[in-house]
C-alpha cells in the first residue's frame, strides 16, 4: 500500500509526508474518522513509507522492506487487533507491545505498531498504553485508528498527533470504481452512492458480486414493516441484529433508506437519492408516509445506533426504535380509524 493508493485524503497524507520529509516523525498518531475512509490503508502506507529504502514522497513499493510490509511479514510492523473470538484489545496485548517496543527495530528504520481499531482497547489497556506514550522509546511509532477520539481516554488523545479523515466525495468514489476497478458505470454510481463516502466499503462491494444482496434484504424487511405493521417490524429488528458483524452497516442502510424516502417526499429529485436502483419503490412508499413520520423514523434509528455503540442490547434497541416509528399511525396500506 502506497500513499498514491489512498483516495482523496489529501490533508492526512500531506501531514504524514511533511513529517517524513522533515524527519520530525511523531511518536504517536491518532487516525480519526469514519470507517471506510482510508484510515487503515493510510496506516499501512505510512508504515511502508517509514521502512522504504528508496522513499521519495512515497514508498517505492518494490524494495525488500516495502514487499515485506505489503505482505504483512515485516518484523518491525505489527497490527494490534482483538484476538480471534474477542471484540476488545486487552491489557495483556498492550503489555506485549510495550515489551516489544523496548527492544527497538529489528531490521527496519522504525518499529511501528498500528492499533486497529484502537477504540476496542479496554480502559485498563489504554492506561497501560499511556506509559508507553509518556516515555516512548526511540524509533518507535504508534498509530491508533479510531472513528472518534471520544472513545479514548483524554490522556491518551493528548499524547498523540491528530490526523483527521473525512468522507470521500461520491463522485471521486464513482470515478475510482470505474477507472481503477473497471466497474460498469451504472453499478459504480449505485455503489458509490450507497457507500455514503466510505471508499473502502464501495471497493469491497465492487469486488463482491453479491454485495448488494444484504442491502436488498434490509430494505425488503423495512418495506414489509411499513406495509404489514408491528409483527413485520419486529421481524425486521430480528433480521438486522442477527449478525453482529453486519449490524453497523445494516443500521446505516436503514437510515439511508428512510433518508431517501424523506428526500423524495420533499424534492422528487432522483439525483439526490442514494438507493438509485430502487427509485420506483422509494416513490411509491414515500407517498404513503408524511415527512414528520419519516423524521421520527430517522431519529429513532439514530438513537438506536448510539445505544448499540454504548453496548445496549441490539435487539431491544431496534425493537424500541421500530415501536417509536409512528405509534399512532396504522401500517401503510391499512385503513385509518
């Protein structure tokens, strides 16, 4: 991975290039921004640049250190993630990082540790990492990848240099899908819009012929919930939460679906839609729901997303959200009293 491969994160890449050019590389960086915007890709590119034998504004990609970093076999570049079957990074993992850091680089110029996602660190693990941040060994760089700095202890954040990542323009994602991955223009437009500015997500979907199937399943449950009422809504909540690894993505799909309904209800402008390939359904369903009801749905889903992030029971959070959608209005297609 090279800086050249990172899509539209010019500020982040420019800051890192400046540090490399000046030789003033900070001992710890906090890569903060939405998932799928290139944070981990930039971390990989930074690690490769730090080790490259022929670095000139970017890693060469062909020297032995570059090949080792890109193949994830470089002894001085380590990715720290939750262990298999775990969702958190524990204190024992951080203690091992501290032990390894104390020895300095084995064969490269730097020893690099990338915590991804760093917000998976338990509080005790963060406190243990703080000792390394306060007294960093020479030639050691830590990169903490997070969605929000608020997920980390303020004492950890204050000892890192912030590198912010932003959502990528949809037009840039669409262009990259067509030019770099050879995606059909119509499909590229849909995938780019659905990615909501997350280039990595769009690229992953483009490589998976079944990428849109889960989105379709989510939308079908939401449509059924509107047309059939409470039982279908509870079934939708069950479906959205049955796979924890897909939960965040499914909640975003749900929010984007209701956002499209509201956009169509108020503008009738197809160029503003995310779910471009389901315009006919959006037009039909939006006409049956009032703007106030659509806003209530969006607010309920957003509150459910925050509740899940705070470790609430996902199923209960989603059921509560669906029950709040429009408690006094009958399901779409049912006669009002």
